[in-house]
């Protein structure tokens, strides 16, 4: 078949390059012919240094280089977007507070310190206005929060609302590894599934407990962001 027949058009390469192509195996010739025919027009307009290259080293490899460059640029842009979102998420870290109304006075100072540390806490008594649907707003907050702090006390263990919120966190992938348990008052018969979170005893030293709570929430958030960053990092 001549150079002008069918789709087997040769790019403008040297005679030596064509001889190397003709002496190749059938499979290699077919591959190089396809690559050369598909990239012949752009290669013919490339600088002489590329026109003198072999088909596989000229057209196909040059296209591969351009593809890799585009892929690298796209990955870098994705990485910058992820870092920007990561910083923004860190600034707006939202923590859901699950507690009994009877324990509010005991945790007011801790909530104030968390807010001062830059954590956006969601407290139902403060966020839900009179007349709003309580169950709807709580469900929406659970779906949008990044972590949960469970305040344990003898009364909170008997609260159906606290039990519902804890059950949601323990079964939701969103809260996996991001639950912090705080023991507000000495509590017996803590469920084993909550004991594994190493409850922080607020009643022993409120100031030290506040530091531990803030540190643990930040550590959990940092570990989660690191895992997400590793999965999205460019190759």
C-alpha cells in the first residue's frame, strides 16, 4: 500500500525513520501507523526537531507529554481547591452538642471556651427558635455537623433525645472517629460503646477538661482532613 492509499499517511519524517518503521513487526507497524496517521498533520507543522523524530518518539510521545502536562495542571488545581476548602472547613468546624437540659449550667463554661477557641458549636437551646420544628432542626444539624460531643450524666442517660442523637452518631459514617464523650457528673453504668471513647471527666477539673476536649476535637478533625488530603493528593 502506498503512502497516499487509505489512512496510512506518513508524517514528514526522514527516510531512515521510515525504514525503521517498515522493518518493525506487524503489530508495531500497525500501532505506529495509527499513531503517525492520527498525529501527522500537527507533526508536520511542528519544529524540525520533532519532524525528524521517529513516529513513536515524535507524534505519540509528544501527545503523551502534553496529556501528562494537562493532567498535572488539573491535579494541582484540584489540590489548591482542596486546600482552600480544608482551611475554610477548619475555620468553621461545627460541633454538635448532645446534652440534657438539666446539665446546661455545668457545661456553660466549657461551651464558651470552645466558641472562643474557634469551634462552631451547635446548641439546640440556642439555635432553635420558639415555634420552629425541633425534630427537623435537630436532624438538619446532625446532618451538617462535623463532630459530636456527648455530655454524660445520670439524667442524660435517661433522656430519649440524647439516646437518639448518640445512636445517629454511632451509625453514621460522617461521625466515624469524631465523637467525644464528656462525663459531666459521676455516672455509673456507662454503656460500653461510649466507654471506648475514653470519657473526659469534667467534674474533676473543668479547666483541664476544657483543654482536653478542644484538643481532642481538633486532633480528630486534623486526622480526618489528613486522610481526605492523602486520597486527593496528586500522583
